[in-house]
């Protein structure tokens, strides 16, 4: 006789999100974005349920010091459209990183790894990115998450 196992499905009340701080200095962009997307979705937890937001809050500091391998810094181009005829605009990654909004490069990389749904839009709001080493989330007492130490490939010398 077979015993039937019940599939666990998390309820919103069961979810207890934690806060993590990641220092992005000299960390490879794609590897950081993949790890952050998984943490925002909650896929690292055994209680992961696709239709419940099980993820954690992530604070990324030193966004302007992120590392892009190869020639991506000068050749990776971000496109957007203004909505007007002929209104296609573009900017390279080094223009973003050296300009006013260096955090936009990390934000776009993570956003594109999340689901394109209501859930994805809810999850991206839990990502806080800052260009410098200061952040206003000390009250949440975030844990330090050392991405560079997880794998030697995560941190490369320029």
C-alpha cells in the first residue's frame, strides 16, 4: 500500500523575509545578477512556492565598482524607446557606470532574470542598490552575504 505524501505549499503568513547586504566591488555582473534574482524569488529556500513571494530583501552597495568581463564594459549597449517616431536611444555600459546612475546596470541585469509578471514586479521592489558604500537600511540589521567568496569565478581581477 502506497502512502501519499502531501506537497508543501507556503502561505504568505509562513514567509519571513531576511535582509542581506552584498558588496558588488569587483564582482562579475552576470554572476551577481543570477544569485540576486534567485534570492529575490526565494528559490534558495526549501519552502519555495512559485505563486508566493518567498524571497528576501537585498541591498547592494558599491554598484559603480561592478566588473564586466571581456569588452562588455565598452561594447554592451542598452536600448530604450522614447515613444516618439525615430525615438530609439542607446547608451553603453561604461556610460551608465561612469555617469549619474551606475546602479541601473545591476538593476537591469537582475530585472531581466525575474519573471515578467505581477510577481516579478513585486520582487524587484525588494532590491535596493546604492552606488557608494553607505545605505539607509541599518535599522533592518542586514546580514552580510559575501558573493566573492562563494566561487573564485565570482570575483575576477580586471
